[in-house]
C-alpha cells in the first residue's frame, strides 16, 4: 500500500512539474486537427508559451522540489522524468508543426537545453535578469 501511494505521489509530482510546459503544446495539438486549422502563429505562440513555462515555472518547481527532497540523486531522477515528458510532448508537437509550411518553432534540442538550464541548481541565471528596466 505504501509503495502504491508513493508511486502515485511521484507520478503526480512529475505531472505537476511538467504540466505548465506541456499544456500549451497539448492545447495546440488538440486544435491542430480541427477545421479550420489554427493559423501558423498559434504554433509559434504555443512553442513560446512552452519555453516561457520551462524558464519560469519549471525552474521554480525544481527549486521547490530541492527544498522538500534533500537527496540530490532523487531530485535528479524526478527532474529527469519531467524533462523526458516535456521532450516527448514537444517532439510530438514538432512532428505535427513540421508538416506546416512557413511555421518555425524551436528545435527539440533547444527545448532540451532550456530544460537543462531550468533544472540546474545554478540560480544565478535567474538573479541576473531581475534588474529594473
């Protein structure tokens, strides 16, 4: 019973951390098969929203996870699953968008890089962008 509860809690944590990054992609994919098809800008907006969520929400989620889970190896495993889920969803998104003429979105490797930066323990990247404009 404890193993099942723990597994469910881990799956929920992974889904919660991945959701902000994959929700715009899933929304676009569900509308991509509709008639009329969404404009090319909708794909670009979804990709941008996903990357923004990775930089903002996943970075914050990874930091919170580190507060509650002191073992860095466990955190690494959990974040690895989150990254895999986002990359898988983004790959499906790119496979659909890649068939559209004139639509340019970030490559899967760019998303992997963004995920790596968001999940790293280096918080200095966030602090450098906090100056007033």
